[in-house]
C-alpha cells in the first residue's frame, strides 16, 4: 500500500555523520524521480546500535528496504549538517484509534517527545551558579560562593497591603439581571457632526484629575471587606529558602520560582483544578511572568524557522506576534460556535491530512489554542471535541499549547452545579463542586505528555503582578527551566511574596476557590447585561417604499448578530456589513470591506465615544484579516465599571443604527480624513487599552 503524497524509495547505503549528540543517520536514496546523492536523515540516540531503532511511529526513524519517503523531505548529502535533521522527513502517520482517553487512575510515563526540541534547546545546559543554591540552604553554611547582596541592606522593611476577603462578592449577584433595558423603537435623528472628542484628546494636554473616573461603590461592585497582609523583613524559625519574608523573596532565587508559591500552585493545579486526572507520572509546574512569557519560552524551546503553528482562524494576536520572529507561519483552522473544528472543511483533520508540503514546507508540529472563553470569540471547546482534537494531534505528532487565562470564567450550563449549594465545600478528599463542574483541560486526557498548559494570575488577581505558571511533562519543564535560568531567572519577588502570602496565609485553598467562583458570578452578570442591550439594538427599521405622504412600507433589518459567550471576557459581534444599503456602492468606488468597517469603528469612537476592538486584529493571516475577521467587533465587558456597561453598549448600538442610514457619500465623510494622524491616534487609543485587549 502506498501512502498519500509519498513515493516508495529504496535505502541502499547508510552513513553515520560525525556530530555531537544526537547522532544522525543518513540513507542514500534510489528511486526514479530522485537523483542519487540525496539523503534522508534519521534521528537516533548516540548509544543506539545500527540500525537506529524507531523513536516515534510518525517519523522515519529506522532503515527499512522499503520506506515511504516524501520527495520534499530529501536533502543533499553534503548539506547533512541541517540543524534539525530528524524533521527532514516524515512518513504518513498511522491511524490512531479513537479510544478512551480518560485516566483510569494508573499513571504511566509520558512519551519521549524530545525530537520536538530545536537545536538551541538541545544544547542548553544547567546553570552552574544556580546549581550551588541547594548548598546555600544547608543549616549553618557559611556562604562565600553566591554573589547575593545582603538582605539587611534591602530598603524594604515590610511589604504590606489591605486585601479583599475571599467572600467579597455577594452570593446573590446573578439576581441583579432583572432591570429592564430601555430601547429606542425608531431610528433617532442624525446628530450634527461635531469635532472628534476622541482624537482631539491626544492633541490636548493631559487630563485633569477631575476627568479621571473614580471607583464607584454602586451595585455590582465588590464590597469593601478586607484583611491586612504583611510580609516581614525576617521571619525567624522559617524553613531555609522558603520563609515568606522580605529577605528571602527579594533575594536571588531558583528558576522554578519561590518554593512556597510553587508548592501552593502545584497543589491547586494538579490536585484540585485538574482533580488528579493527569494521566502520566509526575507532571511539573514552572512559574512564569504571565502567559505571554510562558508562550515565549515555549517558542524558544520548539520553534524553528520554516515551522507552521496551528491556530484558530480568529486568534489572540500576541500569540502570532510571539511566534512570528522565529519564522513561524500561522496555519488557520476553521471555527464554529463550539470553537476549533476537528472535522469538516477547514477543520483540523482537513488541514493536517491535506497539508501542502510544496507550498508551506513541513507539516505543523504544534498547535496554539485558547479553549475556554476563546479570545476573541468567547467560545468554549467541549470535552468531546477536545478528545477528537487530541487524537488527531497524537496521530500527527503535534504539541498542544493550551493557553487558559479565562478557564474559571465558564458560563455554560454544565459549569454551574445544580442545587442551592454552589459555593465550594472542602470535604475530606478536597473536592470543590465549582472546579469539578468546569470543562476539563486537555491535560486530563494527555496520555502521551504532549500538552503544554499556560495559566496566569492576570485575570484572577491582577495583570501587574506578572505571575503565571506552566503545567507540562517533566522533560518539557526541565528544558523550560534551562531557558528561564538564562532569561527572566524567576518572576519578581515582590509579586511572588504578595501573592503567596494572600493565597496561602490569608485565603487558603478554600478561600482561593471561593474567590474564583465569586469572580465568575460577577463577570457573568456583566456579560448578561451587555448581551441584553446588544439584543435590543441589533435590528434597525428601514423604509422600503413610500407610496404617498401618509403611507410608507418599512421593514426591520438585522444590522449585527452575536452568540452569547460560553466563557471569557468578550462578546464577538458579527456586523452584517455586506447587507448595508450602501455597501455595493462603497466598494464600487474602490474601497474595501475592511475600510468600511474602519469608518464604522471611527464613527462610533468619534461621535459616540465608544470604542470596540476591530475584529481584523484577530485574523490569523492577512487573508482572514481582510475578509471574515474584518466583519467583527470584539466587545470587552470586563474593563468598564459595572454600572457603565449598559450605557456603553447602548452607545455602540446607536452608532451602528445611525451608520446604517448613511449614504455612500456620508460614509466617506463621516470621520476624520487625516490618515496619518488617524493611524497615530488609533495606535495611542489601543495602547491605552480602551479596546479591552487581554494579555
């Protein structure tokens, strides 16, 4: 049987290339369509006997009289010093049956996926200086080896703060959704065009203190109950290297992070969030400076120029920008209301099975996804679809990078436990109903250890603390630790000290989980308020025909549509721009769909002082940015004060309604015309975060 896209080749001669570890084997190829002198390279550990044994069924790893070799996977023998020899050739993957991926309680060793490490990662060694740190903790050790400054000279004697109690959010917060939404039943008269408040803001002097909005204590805003947090300068009697005090947390530390915080995060993540269901042995945790830092380190570990990364067709732009400098292209996968598609046209299977090697190079080796409250669409990937995607990634040897900043913000029916008791209870087995009802992560079905999960405190505590963590198999954590040793070294001691004192000594595990459930309820109230107003304004009345002065024929036209998000902080609004009465005439004048959407965006910002985020920003490539993504706006219901959400959403709806009545001339002239100034000011607006960009 002949594999699709492959040619049968005969390997007659084998060569061992002298090199540092790992050792590479090469085979001379004889085949009608390939000239002699070309070779395919195979990976083998240095201790392996000839011929090299197979390391993974998805790659050509051992010699065989007949091997399906991709013609594009051939390299001249004189060029055998390729930095990634084992990526030069791939065989058609064997079908991986869709079996039971649930853990049966028995933990197995994760698969060896080190063939995904790039050359730089393979050559990293442990920090010799950091290797001395274990000796610093020996009681009575006179440390003359480490270049540590004297903690007595640190200018901070204590770190103190008033912090919220874990029960700050009222338990009946969701009941605040009964307030009716007033809606205009007819289109309002077009307001006179006035100078742009938004763009003139950037040409004026800084706003006075009176212009800066002050926190409000209106309903929906968390209360004022608080506790006092203090981190002392020294804590006598504490464990060496693990005392929660200024002298320890602000001193140099290990790349893995401050031990008490690592311990708390690992307990929470492994035993509670994932419920002990990670199938392989000894899953590891590494603290990061947030998810973006974690993703950057993952790219350092596996990315190589010429790679492609699988992403949702609408995706988080920072992920694209993080991968792009490594020479990584985006490989978009279609989405629906349930997130990334596993099957169907443009789905994951279709993309992988029909990958064009001649056009795009080697098949993608890693996938980036936000599965809960996906940014920007708000979709949540079901457990069933996760299993389908995971099986495809197993078959094609794809690493899954699961970025979950919104994992606790799940608004699906299944994520809300039935019955009156929904707040977490701590039983003898430490089982929390809130956590158990959430959609499980990819790591709970990760039988081979190919999932790298990114978590962050940015959405649960504060973005400025710059703290997060990676959950992955030990081999990945070890390599990521080596990367950390020579880059960030560890997260800020200030952030680690304040966060661990809050989580471990003020709230505890029960309080932390209670806080998460309260946050979910508070954001859900905001989301439902925004969606009610959006639903009320989505249609506009248009005049179809005027028979006489007293008789007209009118109709209601849907200007936009949206799905209520299943999680996250965003509503993804589809503007039906192609059904605008002036759309065809606007394009006939040489404009584009994206240009018309930009005019709508500017009109709302200038005339209604309401700024959504343009959808084209989230297109995973230029084609999608100009087409499907350009038809959307992303609305963030998290950034504004709770009582302003309805007003902001009304402004959004009114702006679209007015724009829908514009002629082509009015569309062209409704906004600022200074293109250079516009681009500068637009960047400044986005830089201030008014669009609700998440990190």
